[in-house]
């Protein structure tokens, strides 16, 4: 299966026709997610042994980037699903893994909490034993696909062991989960990213993902590389979407009285050149990060820390340029540029934020411990 060829059909049938509605109504892109499941793309990184495609981070990044050119909200849903799947492939039950591989199960991460903010690696929510069950209590601050996904890869303080956290597989229909409020924000309006409150949520003790107290290790060793790369892929795809729209506009829009197009203006071309360079630099770093992870290079963690921040900040600049060169036309909803401009604002403040990553990178290059 060539994932991008499969995705091309979904783009035409659901992704492109519904992207504007997803944003305008803040509606979860259920039709597109269902199509991704039916065509095997939700099972892209699931092992072949459970019926999945058996592909890896490189292909996942290509899919997320391609989706983000049209609908970053959908791309972020898929990003979080692939991150959760990477954890479940290591520790999850076979029944859930097979359901994901068959496109019948959407998962996501539930890490960030109200009391620890963007420090997603430090949950304050608790887990306590109750016979053969575990009881969870937490105030999750941002969960993509909240109450739309089928399960959450959930973090809590350790049950009994030492360590920063423990991970659990939580059924999204579990009693005790509630939604304090729906999301109605600036960008990524369709990814159902809302808080979740857990009050006396009972799950089986066997729903633990990995060892008690070892959640931090999984976050750093599995989730962070996948999330950083796929979040960067969302930003690079978003940049491509904004650039293609801006280039199309300035090439086609003409000053009839001058018999020239906007592209004939040197200033416009210079702005677009700057945007092209920024986008290409981000893509080059993304490709190198994937290569570093695959080869286990010594600079892998540095690349993982750099790639999300670099792509997120570049997306802010590129979408700003797209708005600038297209002028008033970019403000029209049907052009799609202002939507991408708004969506681009999310990544830099999404945990780990660009500012947090800058601090980590600074520590890494000066030989200081990250935590």
C-alpha cells in the first residue's frame, strides 16, 4: 500500500470538501476519520501481525503532513492517534491493537493536566488500588479527540512504585469521565481538544501500560519522538498548504490597468522566497530527525527537541507571509489561508511549548541535565 496514493482518494472525497465546515462549525472530522479507518490508514503503524500496515514514523509523518496541507485539525487527530498507537504496540492488549489495525478504533493521548500545565511529563492525577481495580482521579487540561476517540493513553502518578508517572489504557466510555466544557477557540477548531475530568474512574489493574512508575521512560523514549516528529509534520504540511494557496493567488491575480500580476512585484516574490526557504529548512530538519531516530544517532534527542520548535515557529512566519502577500483576499474564508494562519498558532503553545523546548535545547547543548 502506498499511503499517499490511498490518501489522495480521501482528499477528494471527504478531506477537501469538509475542511472549511470542520473549522467553521468546530466539528470533529468524523467522516474523514472513518474513511482513514476503512482504507487502512488508521492502522498504518500497527504491526502486520495484528493486521496493520507495519509501517513506521517516516510514513506516518508523510501522511500527517499531507493531511495538514488541507485540514490541520484532522492532521492533529491522526498525529495523536499514531502517538497512542506507538505506545499500545508495545504495551497494549492484542484486542485493541487489532481493532486499531482494522480501522475500528481511534486512540489518543491524555497527558497534560491543569495543575502541571505544559509539563506533560509530570501528572498530578492519582491512581489508587481498589481490589482488582484501579481508581483514577485527574483534571486533564487538553485531550485531542476528547469524547470522540475510543480510548485514551492516560498518565497518572505511580500506583505504588517510585517514579514520575504510570500509563494506563482508559476506555473513553468509562463511568466518571466528564467534559467541563467544549472547545471554541482560534485554531485547530475541529480536533475536539478539551479538558477531561476523571472522578473515581474504575479500570482493571491489567489496563496498565508498562511497569508502574515507568511512564516517564515511555513518554521520553516513545511518545516524545513520535509526537515531536508528527507535530512538526503537521506544521510543515500546513506551511505547504499556505504557500501553495498564496502562490496560486499572486500568480493568477492581475492588475489589468498595468497588465501585470501580483507575482510581477519584486517585493511579493521576495516574501515568497523567504517563506519557501523557511518551509524547506523545516522539512530538511524533519527529514534529518527521522533519519537520526532510525539510525539511533548520538544527536537523536537534540533533533527531537529541535524539530517541533523549529517547525512550529517557521509555520508562524510562513503563514504570516501568506497573509501579507495575498492582502485582503487572504481574509476570505473560502481562500483557506486565514484558516491555516489560525491553525499554525497552536503548535508553538502546545506542550511541550516552543519556550520549554528552547530551555531543554539550551540545557542539552551546555551539558546540563534536562530534568
